[in-house]
C-alpha cells in the first residue's frame, strides 16, 4: 500500500499433542502491517483476524473414568498480533523472521454430546522470503 503500511494474508498450520490427545489448527488470516522503512533492516508490527479450522482427537477411557472421547472439528473466528523484521538482500528480495501470537478458542463436542472450549492460542516463530513487485 505504501512504504509504511501493507496488507497481508496467510494460511498456516500448527499442532500440539499431550499423550494420545492431539489438536491441530489451520489459520486462514488477513491483516495489516505498520512498517518502519529502511533499505536494509525493516522492522514491522501487525495484526489481523481470520478463520481458525481446529480439530481435536481424544481417546475414550474405560471405567472408572467412563469418558467417550472426542473426535471433532470446528471453525472459529480468531486473531493474531505479529512482530517481525525484513532483511533486504536486494531491492526486490528480503529474508524474513517473525514472531506471531495466534488467538483462538474453538468449542468442541465429545462423542456423548457435551461441549467444551479449548484455548489453541500460542506463539509461533516464522522464517520466510519476501518478494516485492
């Protein structure tokens, strides 16, 4: 948009496991960046919103716990904030490093019909290449 602002979109993937419990998330986001222009090192901060497609798998437990398990997928609205740095190799190509905090809280339903929320928020560290047009 300008040397000081940009629009960004993204699709990602992250997951977590504890024992035999697995949760995975695919965020599809759109947001913006505020940039401090510099010909070599260009820091920025940003934020945005998106749809977070989450999946949870938990095994069933026998007595004495009698838990029927969970195998559910859910889409929820979430958001993110980010801080990063572009390191320009030439006027069109830069290496990128970014810290991003994803925020989402989908509701899942157990195999017996009970609903509960799972906070799938967390930090991620991204590395990439930026190409200017």
